[in-house]
């Protein structure tokens, strides 16, 4: 494999993992932009979407309708946690929001363990999803799930862009993100706006969970923990609370991870990939807390 083919292969890998980080980070940013709240339960909604898709598929539902069912169930759980857990404490001190978010995470994870056990389960895919393609006489290879991941991410982000710029509810979300109190004063239904935001963010999490499980081949109750942490880093890199920043940060983080992994083994950096990623997070928090796109906002964890 010559240098150009090697670069193209690593670029494809970076786009694949970066698109997943971007999907999760966008969901985090949607909620943060409205409520200034980091929803730590967001990663567990990935688990909900993946398990729902798995059991629907095992029940005989074709994969694509099962995927849509998993996304819908994730959105439904998102509505539930917003109404039951977050709405009653909206406007409360930071520590209350923090404890509520962390408590939701533990509740969903332990509920998942009780229902499905802590053991990983195989995530079966239809044969057409596992088809391997090659270019340049097999020197560049990828599976159809990679194509699906990139395509689903692109379509989701295009839909989100259209929704927030061309629909009344989306424009209301943008206004509420600027000032929730002022949006309420001018007649925007804040509760409905926040609910729609949770529907979108949770749906993104459900889709990311299915795609993550499809690439990993397994699904388990704690599967959302790692991608949530990586998406948090991506959101900080791009600019927390900024949807474009989340996209930029997600793909930048994917590229960084692939770059570290592809460096010569003599450098010995591959085992420290995650450590280097979180060191980058600390560097951004210290020297550029607004992220790449320069977003300045107060982060409430």
C-alpha cells in the first residue's frame, strides 16, 4: 500500500468514527444550548436504541424498521426523563442539575443490567450490512456499515440544519437557546420547545447507539459510557453548546484518534490514545475554553 492509499484508508476510518462522535456530541449540544445542562444520561439513550433495535430484529422485524423503532423508543425515553426528572428542577442550582443527571445515568444503567444482564450480547446484522468492498485491488477496504454510518450521519445533520432554520419550532429552539426567559416572554412555548429538543437529541443518541453496536458487533448496558465521554471531549473541542462546533469537534476527535493509532509502533503512543485525548481536553479548557469555533458560555455540569 503506497502512501496515498494509506492516507485514504485512514481518512475513511476517521470519517467513520468521527461521524459517530459528531452524532452524540450534537445531541449533547442541543440540550446544553437550551438548558445549560450536560445530560449525562445521553449515553444511556444509545443503549436504549441499540437494545430496542436488537429485540425488534430478533422478533422478526426487518433491520431498517427495527432501527427506526429503536430511534423512536430512544426519543420516547428522552421525553420521559425530561418531563419526570429535568423539568421539575429546571432553573435549580447547578449541584441539583448535576445530581439529577448523574442519578438518571445510574438508574438507566442499572435498569439495563436488571433487564438484560451485564453480559454483552451479539448484535446481528443482515448479510448486506456486512458486505466488504475494496478499492485499488484490495488495498483500501471498508464494509457497507461504514457507508451506512456516513450516510445516516449526513442525512441526520442535514435534517437538523433544515429543521432549526426552516421550521417554526426550530426557529423557536434557536430563540430559546439565546435566552430561555426572553423566549417565554415573547410567547414561545418553552416546555414544548424543550420537549422537541429532547426528542431530537435522544433520537440522535438512539441512532448513534445502533451504529456503534453495528460496528462493534455487540451491545451491553454500559455501552454508552465511552462514546459519551468522547462526545463530551468533541463538544468541548468544537465549542460546547454549538451544533456546528459539535460536528467539527466530533470529526476532529475521530481524525486525532486514527492519527495516533496509525503512527509507527516504535513511538509507543497507541496504548495512550485515550490519555492523549483527555490531555487535549484539558488543554482546550485551559487555553481555549470556547473551543475551535470560539463559543463562550458557562458550562453547568
